[in-house]
C-alpha cells in the first residue's frame, strides 16, 4: 500500500499572557520515523511594531537629565548606563528617529564654527510622561547568565591551585570596580547637593551607584570565601 505524505504548515496560536508583548505558540511538524507528525512547540515574545524598545527608554532617561547630541548620547550610554545595562549603540540614531516621529523627543540644529552643525535632542512633555509611566511598570524576570557561578558549580573537578588563582583574579577585578564606584559616589556627593532627594536627576546616579557598590562588595566577599575554602582544603591535605 502506498504511503500518503502530507505537508503540515506551522500552526500559530496566541497564548494568554500578562500585560505586555503577546506570547505566540508556534507548532512545527517534525518527522522522526513516525508516519504521524510530531509537533514541536516553540515559545517566543513578539513586540508590537510601534512599541518603544528598552534602548528607547534608556535614551529618554538620558535626555530627561539634559539635552544631548547623538554623539553625546552614545558616550553616556557607555558611562554611566553601560555599568548596569548594555546597549546596541549602532541602533541609537534609528531609535532617535522613532522617538521623534512619536513626538517623545525633539531636536534643534546647532551651528558650530569650523565644524558641521549638530542636532541637539531634548525630551518633550509627552516623552517625560511616557518615561514616568514606564519606570514603575513591573520588570520581567531575566534568565540568569553568570559564567563564574556556573564554573563554581563544577569547580570541584578543578585543580585547587588553579581554582584559587581564578577566584583571586576575579576578586581583584571586582575590587577595582568597587573602588571605581566608590570614587564616583564620593565625587557625586561633592558636586551635587542633597543627592538623596528622590525627585531630582542626581538621585538616579546615586541609586545606581549604591546598587553597583553593594553588588561588587558581595562578589568580592564571595570570591574571598571561595579562595578560603580551597586554601583550607589544601592545608588539611598537607596536615594529613
């Protein structure tokens, strides 16, 4: 008897989800030696075409502090934003165009002597309102991706001296970053009055620096603890 082959197109359905981008369920027929198709499901998040990206909100946040050119925004995305959120800087100008098309930012052309004119962007009232609404919306859980902790999970197979060296290097790197954050916080407190006032732009820097300092302190302490565990292991082996 001849075998009838049927080609099944992907099945697409919308799955109810919390407020935000819809979750789309894609079902693809997969043949693994079966005459009946086996469906393989894949979940993906779909953004609305006109939705503001996280980069867009980052740009609004920077412009809410003060007006900037595209070049200055790229620099400010590295410091201070780059300390806690990474951006695809090649998308900055296209995102600025989108924000301006939506009336969330505006620009003026600044003439410069001996240099090309530049666009100076500033946030509009509508942009501030959009940013104000976004900053208090719930944050979606982000899957953890910490290679050092992953290595710690398998570190029991390592040569102890090599493990000690790894965590000493990490301790030194995070100690240096901690010192940098503490220096930045001290400079901020010298240059700005009442940085703890929560409705002033300087509070954003104050809050994120505190988050960075507490994080680096925790990592430094954990690396010290890891080194101590392996050193204790080596000491006990030498005594036995």
